[in-house]
């Protein structure tokens, strides 16, 4: 990605099918940019455009259409300020707008007043409530059966435990990706594993029976 002066259109990214996050994220027979990829792109562009203040929060995220890459595709990230610390972003290709949302920088005075709240989840309690359990090989076979073809670097889940309303998993980075882990803010393999864990709730009826 390269950036232009602060908050000016546009940053550009060239997406190549051989990148692990496209090679190993296949829907049907198409290499599709993972949902978290749009967030990572917006964070990278936002931090490059305003290096004096890091992006602390993303909100109002819309994924309007997937980016499907046959070989290579050029995407553009436009940044438009709402105020001194809040920026609207759009991710576009020649197919149109694919995602948009709001980046909030540190010390924002907008409606959020710069306060970011975090919730600490009771992990042990959730795990105790999730009685159904399946392991890696079965998890990714189930995904494959419905057309979600995850290659090795996107098979980050070791196990999932579920009930009808909750799921919890152990997620592990693939050895191939360890040397480039620090290149990402929201690592696509780990973050997609979190989204895969949510899909795991759909397995609950079969597992618990």
C-alpha cells in the first residue's frame, strides 16, 4: 500500500491470488478476500495517512460485495475526514464499492468521546456451557462440504466447543505464517478463525445429538 498526503484519496493495494489470504480462502472455486482483509486494509491506510495518531477503533462497517481475485486485482482505499479524528473509508475496485466504515483515531472528541470499552469474557464459564466438541479434521471437512475451502494457513482452529447459542475454540497460527505475523494488525488467519468459530454454532444440533 502507498499513501498520499493526509486524508486525501487514494491509497492503492494490488491483490495477488498467490497471497496466502487469497490462495487459502476459497468460496466455491473462487479466491475471495476474507472479511477481515478489508479491516486490515483500512487500518493500514488509516495509519499511513495519519502517522501521528494510530487508528484505535473501526465502526459502522459494511461489507457490500466480496472482492473476487482471478489473478490480480487493484483495489483503492479512499479516506475522507468527518472531523479531526474520525475518517470515513471506502474500499473500491473497478466493480464498485466493496466495504466502507468509520476509522476513529486516538483521543477522538466525536460521539464516542475517545473512550473505548472492552469486555472481559468468562472463558471457563463459556467452555463449561459448551458440551459439544469437534476437532480440526472434522471442522474443515464440514466447511468443505458447504463450499468453504480453507487451505492450510486458514485452518487455524484446533477444536471448537459449542452449544446452541455459543461457541469457543482454540486458534493457532500456522508455522508458515509465524515469520510475517508482525506485518499485520488484525492477522487474517487468526481473525478468520474467530469468524469460523461463530459459524461453528451451526454444528451444535448434530454434535450434541
